[in-house]
C-alpha cells in the first residue's frame, strides 16, 4: 500500500481516519479491477471473442 508522507500529518482530527478509509477503498477498488480484468481476459482466451468489445479498457484509460 502506498502512503504519502503528508498523510501522516493530518490537519484535521479525523484526517488519519480518512486516510485509512481512502487506502482501504483504493486497495479494494484495485483488487476489483484486477479480478474484473482477469475474468474478461480468461473469457477472451477461452472463447476467442474477436468482435467482443474490451469493456474493461475504460478502467485503465485514466
């Protein structure tokens, strides 16, 4: 997990809690994106969808 040094010095009393929540949400989001991408890649490999649109490409476009 990535933690910035500025996050260790919260300006608000609940700054550390917000940082922990953000890190947890980010890790869950990245895990979801990875499993989503793996599922579509496995589907593409098994059935060889040549005309299947890569719906998961939007997650990595940013």
